[in-house]
C-alpha cells in the first residue's frame, strides 16, 4: 500500500505477528480451529506483504496479479466453506477485499494511491463500512464476561486470543483500505 512509511511498517509488523500466531493456532487439536487458523495465517502474511511501504520496496508488476490470484483462490475456498456455516462469509469478504486491493494496485501507478479519502470509490466505502462494523463487534466480543472462567486451555486454543487476532486483522484491513 502507498501510505506513510512508519505506519506502513507498523502495519507490516502487526499483520506478520498475527500471521505467526495463526500458524501456532494450526497446532490445535480442534480441526475447525486448525482450518480457520490456516486461512487467517494466509491473510495475515498476505496483508503484511501488501503493506510494505512503497518507499522501501516497489513490487514487480507481476506481484499484484499474483496477490489477486492467491486471494481469489482463498475467496473460492471460503465460499465453499460457507456452505457449512455463515461464519465463513467473513473470510470470503476479507479475501475478496484483498483481491480488490490487489486489482486496484495493479491498475494504477503508485502516485495515485494514498489519496487521503478524496473520491472514495463505492466498493471501497462499502468495505470500509463492513470492516468498521466488524472491528467494533470484535472489540465488544473481547470484553470480559462476568463469571467466565474454567479449565486451563492451551495457549494456542485460547478463544480470546484468536478473537484479538481477528480484531487486529480487521484493524489492519481498515488501515489498508484507508491508504489505498
């Protein structure tokens, strides 16, 4: 993405750390969690790669179509998984947003990005609204519940850490959409 360098590097660090944690979650004994963690790791590392500031590294012309192809495949997988449950639709929206951002980056030269919100395209606005709502809802889900406690759970199986991981990726998606 073509935004300021310091926030760009912070976004890279956030997304890479989230992707790394999702890789740890893939060791879970719960099959559904392993599957979700794999997709989230791909999203985290993909977001980190796309967020590298253009001043540090300008990707070759083939990189953006490659990102679009990888996340297009992830979107198809999420669409297929959505047959089993609606909670997979968020992964579909996230992967589709990544395809959209890669297509926009491939179609326009670097100097046209980072416009600061002037003339926001309709799809970008819709995605901003969706991810803002998602971030707010994910933040509320992190609030502690009175009387919540229980048996010790493995670090990679902690649901609140997985929710925080998803929240950070939602915040990262918002930042990427805003700098587009």
